[in-house]
C-alpha cells in the first residue's frame, strides 16, 4: 500500500513538473507563432495569385467581348453589306460559269475545228486553267478553315468572300473568252494568221475575209443567242 501511494505521488509530482515547465510554454509559443506566420505568408501569396488570376480572367473576358463586338459589327454593319454583295456576285458568277460551260460543250460539238484552232490563235487554254486552279484552291482553303474546331471570324469570312468573288469573276471571264474562241475560229484562220506578211493579199481578198468573219459571227449569234 505504501509503495502504491509513493508511486502515485511520484507520478502526480512529475505531471505537475511537466505541465508547469515554463521552457515548454516558450517553445510551444514560438512554434505556434512560426506556424501562424507561415500560414499568413501562404495565404497572402494565394490571395495575390487569386487577384492576378481574376485580373487576367477579366482582361480575357474583355478581349473576348471586343472580338464578339467586332464580329457583330462585321456581320451587321458595312462588313455584312459588303459580304452580302460579294456573296450575291459569287452566285451570279457561278451561274454564269455553268451557263458558259453548257455553251462551251455546244460550241465544241458544232465546231470541232475551233478546239484545235484555239491552241494557235491565243493562250486561253492555259489562262483559263490557271484561273480555275486559283479559284478552286481558294475554295478548298476556305472549306478547310471552317468547322467547329476552327471557325472563321467575320473579317476572315468577308475577306474570303471578296477574294472568291474576284477569282470567280476572272475565271468566268476567261471561260467565256475560251467559249467565243472555240465557237468562232477555223483552221483557215490559223493558216491566214501563220501566212500573214508572207503572202501578199489584195484589198479585195482582205475584204472577203472580213465579210466571212462577219457572216460567221452573225450565224453564231443566231445559234447561241449572244
């Protein structure tokens, strides 16, 4: 019993000694202050980061709004009117090209000599092919830039329409010239051109050739309507 009481008394005294040790309080207080300072420093850094992120997000939102406003301007103001005008011309040029292609097929059937004669009379085959390749390359690029993942802006759409309008108009013009050349020229025209200056022709012969061209053109207008 005595030993038990002594043991409890010793334990109680040790516990009082531990809890009443002023050195431990100092160490705990310093540790807590250091932890609090670190936490405050981290919170300040996180707050500064959050402020910077919010500022960046605000600027990004503002830029997106500017882009949206600009695209809206292009669609609803002068840009939209110009794009609509270009699109209308594109439709007209496309329809004109289809009509000319049909006439070209008819001219080739009516005057097979014109297909060969055109090679020597002008360079329209190469010019027409060049315009066609340029036009359809632009069309291919315009389609490739579209889609859900890579949408064209209003400015890009307007620019593409204007370029396409110019190229289609030029292609239509060259194709029409080729059609006129094929329907009109004969191998006799190639011969007359090749021998020009080599064979002396009288005024009467030159007049007859001119009259022949005029009559031929009159028949062409009656057949093709232009």
